[in-house]
């Protein structure tokens, strides 16, 4: 019913060639393609290689050629079971042209399950870097190790987190979106871009197909990102910035008057995404399952990738609509009614039905949701959530109010407490007292907290399936760990959220001074029920290792994104785990 970018959009997109892949089934015979004059045009592989969307017998392989002159270019590929390419398992060739931005996507099938493969491309005398990827295993699996990344903003700093990912031993990389950002030069997180030599291209905000293609091309010249793609197969979904900030079904916060039809912008953005990401196109173009899909790592892990942006999301609620312009009073009753409306959807009817059926029928030890936004109930006092008060200001005023209440009740205050109350009592105006007494509300209405009813449906389904549920999240630019529970307080599973690759987080939004980071993190954890861990100031990546007994997340952070030199910060590394069957984090 609420499907937004569905059949009518995707059929149009598929007609433009978004995501089409050449099938590679075995060893090709000899060919005289290289004798063709066009095929001999000088090219280079400036954007590296990538693999993705592994199955038990296939990998999507990707590259892009940069020709000296426009025309149809012949590109060949080789897949081998060894790094020296002495044991070839599939080869072939195809052509690419400006119509698909000179990208090449190959569906290499006929591979063996649970195996590593090496691949490379060539055109004329040019040979690409070598890439590596693994197929999915079948049956009993001892362990599965995934890296989780999101939110890479090119002008904000260097992509050292991707280099860290490239150096890990992994089964796959899960990318949860914001692969790129759509802003123009001088936009979000660009204050150091010129000094870093990382001004975005094109200079303008991304609006056209050429704009999006140009930005992808710039990102994919980054050596750290190329290394991560070459080392591991990616399993990716988009978030909002692949189109525009705070995207929803029919629009986005960063799509404004004078920028054309949103549908057209979305179509161009997603065409470029399918061209530049190693993602398998849907088998049936006449469906709306554009990007949500499952990956089964044998009997151990069922990874279900979701789209919380394009298909079904209703527009985000805005706290400004619930604050009286004259009195500044927050209408908590109206907000609660709207945020808990059973008609509000994040996934859309078809995707939600698919997810429920998948959770109820899947038999893997761990059921894992790979999706963009925080699912945990991240509620804060309304004064903080609506940014009427900072965390420190709220704590200070709440303390003054507590002293006043104790004094009125006849409690004996210490001399120091009496002096503090006397000096600050005037700050407790009627408006401040009313604000302090407001209920706790979600701090981020772009997350699942803004779609509370549908979250209960998902959690209830996982509970009914008795699933060992692990939710993976990105989007916020910070690292989190949550215990997930229903509104009735019944434990359902856990959530592990990754820090950003380079985008700034709470340290910037809340103006946290370096010396206040630890106390702020502890303060937020103490305020939020279910929250077990927060890193509010560092960039990095997360790995999650699954065994039959437990799932363990490890957060690793880079020392600096503003310098070309970096190290992994061992002092901030964190591990947390959940045991199979427990549904809550082990904090012992």
C-alpha cells in the first residue's frame, strides 16, 4: 500500500540499465576481441575493483575503466582459486560504454561454497588490481566474522577506517549506507576540506545523474576505500545521503524548491548507486524488493538487509510542530499519539511482511538485521531531546530543583547545598520547572523511535520466532550497544551500532570538549534505559563475530582522520557480547 519507489520507479530505472550484470559461468574460449580497434583503445583502472552480494555459488564482480576517448570498450575478467591465477575457474568478456558510465558488473556463478576467490579485469594492455572475495558457506559453520561500516564523508577527513577493515580477516563487509554525501563544496563537515585536499567534486550539490556519477568516481579514487573493496566482498544498502539528507518515501529534507522533481533526482541517484556498487540486481524486475534481501552463512547466521529509506518510509515527525510558538510548551500528548500511530511505517507493507515471514521461518542460530537507523529506544528528557537545554544544563537545573524540593520537604541541606540553592534558585522559573517535568521522548525521530508501532511489530515477530536477534545499525556516526525490549519490557535481542568512517558525531552536535567526553558518555548511558555503551567522539568501524555460543561486537577507532598518518586507538577499543538464548548483553 505504501511503497513509494516501487514497480513504476524500478521498471523505469531498469530500462536505464541500473544494476544489470553480465553472467559468467565458466572458462571462455579464445576470442579475437582484442584485435578490435575499439577494444584496443587505451584505458586505465583508476577506480579499483570490488566484489559483493555473495551467494553459495556466486559473487558480483565490479570495476570501471577510464578510456582516453569515448567509445565502446571491451573488458575481460578472470576468476581464480589462487592469487597467482594458475587455477582459473571462470573467465569472460563484455563491453561497456558511457551509457553505463564505463562500469562493469559481472555475476560470477558456478563457484564453490565457503571458498575464497581472486579476480581481476583487463582491457587491451591495462590490467586492474587483484580483488578477493568469499562465497557463502553451507551447513555447519564454526564462525562468521563481519565488519560493519557506514557514513563516509569525503571532505570531513581521511577514510582510515576502510584501511583498518581491509586489514581484517573477514567473511564479508556490511555497509549500512551513506556511502557518499550529496552536499556541495562548503557544505556539511567541509571546514577542513581545502586543507586536506578533499574538496568534493562536482562543486555543486548532487542533483543530476552526471553529478552523482562524478561524486562516486571521486570517492572510488580513495586508496583506503579501494583497499577495503579489493580485500572483501561488500553487502550494502543505501541510507539517505546516497540521495539527499533525511530522505523518505516522497521527499527529503535536503530537496528544496528549484531543485526539480524529487522522483527524478531519486531515480538518477539510485541509477548511479547500482552502477557503482557491487550489488546484484533483482531477479524479477517486476517486484518492489529493490534492495532488501537475505544472506545465509550456513546454519549459523541469517543476515537480512533492510531498506528503511526508499520503499516505505513515511515523512519524519518534527518536534517544532509540537512546541507552542508563543509559550514554548511542548504538547506531549499530541506527539505521543502521532509517534505511536499504527499507520506510520518505516519499511512499507510488503517489506514488513517479507521480514516477518523471514524471521518466523528462518532456522539459523542468529537472526541479524542489517539496516540503517538505531532501533533501540533512545529516549531522553524532553528538554534535551528538543534542544531546549543541553545535557549539562539539564543536569544542573534538575539538581537545583531537587535541592529545592528537599528544602521544602524539611530535609537538612549541607552548608554547601544551601549556598548553591540560594545562588541559583532564581533560575527555577515556572517555564523551567514545566520543562523539567516533561516526559522523556526520543531524541532522534529519523530513527525507529519515530516509528514506534512498527518497531513493536518487528520485535514482537522476533520474540514469537524465539530468534537470537542482533540488529546492526549505522547513521548516527557514533558507536552504541543497546538491549532491545518491547514496550512491556520483555527482552528481545541486542543492537550493535557502528561509528562513522569520517562523519562527525555527538562530539560536534553537542559541542563536547575533549576533556568532557567520558563524563558525557557516562551521563547519556545513565539517562537512557537499555543503553549499555556509547562512544560519542571517535571515528572507526565495528566487527561482529558469531559462533554457536555467542555474538561478540568489537569497536575499533582510528586515532585521527585529519592526518594521513593514523593508528588504531587501543585505549578506546571496546568489546561486548551476547550469549545465544540470553537476549541481553553480557556486562560482567
